[in-house]
């Protein structure tokens, strides 16, 4: 198309603006990607004062002309990029002349499609080390783009409808288009490494970092790399973790039949295609880490939670795992998309398995007491349970032992000649920073003859009231009040022992 035809198109566009009462400022040199800067009066708000009226809207227009067979034109990539980057609305107007001198006018808003094409053509030019001022982008128009009757009116309607966030939306398009899948491509050379298992172990989180002899980070847009890397470095370290962790349930069962179920995460190496003989995976829950490999079987490491505050249920489970030291344990995995696995491994022996078994049982009893009292949340550490194990075992035994006998010598205040059907009492103790108060009763199932005093065989001990709190005075006050209420409701054939510590001489 000749420069004369191009000037004719520009003159026609200015005439359209003049008829519409729109200010049309021409560019003296087409160095900025646009021919005209138009200024559009916003629609007046009759209810708003002058200082609250919307500001004049501005837009850039590139006017093109053609006498070809189809309505299409081309634009320098450098100009297209300028229109893509500018925060004002931008438009391309094409005057398509036929052989008789008639014309059809087409308009496109420089928005998502054109911005994306401009960015891609710019990236392609850079990859070929080609000047964008000497590269071209073709723009084709369809029947839906024809605005012959009033091209300026159509542009004005679009500009007036633009929201206050238009500039931000256009910036976001410019920043995001072409980066849908990734923003960067990395080239990493690992080393020095001893064996391929070093990479597998690190990906599974078994080592902190991998040595790197070379790393290059490259901006990649539309799958096209920038000519110069963002980062090009030697002698570094890198941390790699799998992006997908598989949620599963793990059921651990020791040889005697006892079992525990844990929610866990399964990590499988994905960076390398691992031969079957080198396959390895990691299963991690809140209290243990298990490494499963075809070569070495299962290795289970219990996390160091000795001083961690845990719930009663967690305390019981953590102690039970330690009580399985030296025993063979089966491991089953349950979850969607997880193949049925049934493996066997062994915990390392620790030498205190019996103590941890007792701690597990004690934690369950404390959990029952906390539940009865309404207390919730982390309560104790294993270390606190261990320090108070002797006393806890005694009270646990008193509540749960099959046979409990009370023998009182003459002169202790208990009458030996009265009929007794049951006993009532309370005891209290402290574990760490928590205080416990229990009110209990028990039927008397037998009264052996004892010439030196009174002997009673208790039936099942029943906890009537239980109080647990960090405030010892609050616990004691509530507990004693509950004991008094229980005592007042019993008949004369019930024996109120009161504080069991005093009865037992503790």
C-alpha cells in the first residue's frame, strides 16, 4: 500500500473523530507504535458534582490501510510490543480499499489475543537474535471486526466501558501470558556423586542437599528460551523434593497382634527412572519415618518426641511403638491409587520395652480421665510420664486390678462390726503441670474375718467424677465438692474412705 493511501486512511480516521466530537492528536513520528492519541469525554453523571465527574478517557490508535484481497495488515513487532505494554487501551483500525475506491473499516481492540501474539513474536525474534524493528506481525480481520458505519463510536463505547482496573488487568496479561506452564527452565549438573542412590536418597528427604557443579536458570516463555540465562553458576548445592506426596494410611501390627493405624505421607522418587533393584520410598507420619527399599527391606526410625507435649492418644501410640523394640512388625498401606502392599520390618531394640508398654497403658488411663473432665489438647510429654510412672502405675493398678483388698488395723477409726456394702473415696495426683482429682466408689464383694481389724475385698472400682486442670486449687475445690455430694447420697452401709492417700499412709 502506498504512503498516499496510508495518509488517506489517517485522514479518514481523523474525519470520523471530528464528526464524533472526539479530540484526535496525531503522532509526528511513528516511533511509539501509534498514529493517534484520542481523548474521549466520559458519560456525564447528572447526580455528581463537577469534582466527582470521571476524567477524560484516552486511547491509542494505529491506523492501517490495504487494497489486498483480504482484510489483513502487518505491524512491526517493536510497535506491537509497545501497544502490548502500554496501560492505555489500544486499537488497530484497518481501511480496506477495493478497486472502485470504496472501503470497509475494521477495528480490533489490542487485548488478549493480540498481546499474546506480540509477546510471542518478540520472544521468537530475541531467540533468533533479530531486531524487533525489522520483524513483522500479521493481523487478520474477520467480518465481526467490521465497523464501517461508525469505527470511532465503537472504540468510544469500549473505552467508556473500561473499568478502573483496566491498567492492572492489562499489566497482568502482559506478565502472565506465555508462562502458563512454567516461568523458568533449569539446567543442573550434579556432582560429585558416589552412586545414583545419592540422588534418590536426597529426593526422598534422607539427605539435606546435593552437590552441584553447574546450574543455569533460563527464562522460558511460550516454550522459547531467553538468549541469556538469569543465573549461570558453578559449585553450588541444591535441595530437591517431590512435588506430589501421596496421602495414605499405614497400619502397623506387631507379632502379638496389637496394631496401630497412622495417617502418613508416602514419597516416591520421580526425578529418575529407578531400576527395580534400587527402588526406595519413604513413609512418614507424625511419630516415625520408614524407609522401604527392595535391597534393604524396611527400616523404621521413631522420631525423638521425648520432651514434646502430646495428647494422651499420641502419648499412648508413641510409647507403644517404643515397646515394640526388637519385634517384627508388619506394615500395610491403604489409600486411593496405592497398590496393596504388605511388608515386614523390625524396630531397633532399645532395652526399655516393658517400661514403654507401661507408659502406653498409663497414657490411655490419663486420656480417659481427661475426656471425663472435658480437658483437651496436648497434655504431657513422655518424659513427664516416665518421671511419675511409679505413682501413676500404683493408681492405675488400684483402678484396674482384678483383686483389691483393704486391711485396717484396730484403732484406725473404722468399726469392724458394721455391715458395709460399698466404699467411697477420692485421690489426687500431679503429672507435669496438670492436676488430677478422682472420686470413686466400689462394692464390697467380701469381708474376710480379721481379728486385728477390718478387711474388705473391693469389686470393680468406678470413677464417679474426674477433674483435670492446670490450676491445682480449682481442681481440688471442685473434686472435694463432688466427693461431698456423693457422700451425702450414700446410706449408712457405705463406708466413706475420704482421701485414699491418708488411708494408705502415703
